[in-house]
């Protein structure tokens, strides 16, 4: 995994800015309890936890650089929101959206969460609806199905 994901400069920058990376291995007896406590079933598993140990994102399996960047960005953004830093979360998601593009694998989920964060920060249904329209376009059978159409009465 290190040969592909971690050398990615955008992943390195994201981790350096927002995270404290920890590597645990099933093959190390002293680390098995921590993995069990985290609910690890397979490796690799990537978690994003906040300083209190609350889990905000989990993804199981190998991720290349762009996918790892998107997954970690979502987790960081959600942890920031939960800790009262929604404005910073919007910046993290905006950077991930710019990197993933309009048709990337994570386009729908990144836009879904960007809309949710916009609403949580501002209470503006219109901002959420705009991002969720993009989520439905980018990923109509996945995250787009979670993005409920916001009626005009709410906007």
C-alpha cells in the first residue's frame, strides 16, 4: 500500500495538515487488542477518528492515492463539523471535489457531504439543494439517491 497511496503528494499534504497517522498490524500481538476495539475485520482498514476517538469514516481495502484522498477528506470534514469547525470542513471538501472532478469515483459522496455541511453551517436549504443536485447528477444510483430533492417551499 505504501508504494501507491502514501507517496501521493495530496494524501501526504492532507495527512500532514489534519491527521496523526497510526499503523496497527494484526501480526503484532500487542496491537491486536486495539484493532479488535476498533472493530477491524480486514486489512487494510482506514479510519478517521477525532481527538476523542470518535469514528467519522471507515473504508476497508486497498485505496490508491486519489481514492484515499477522497475518503480521508470526507472523514476529516465530518470530524471538523462535529467539532464546531464547519467552515474548515467546507474547505477540505472543496479541495477534494476539485481533485476528484465532476465524474470521479467519489463525486457523489463528496458533493452530498458538501451540501450537508453547507446546510449545517448556514441553515440554507438552497445551498444544500444545489450541492445535492450535483450529487444526483454525479452518482444517480449511489449517493445521489440519498440526496432528497429539496422542494421549492424550503428554498
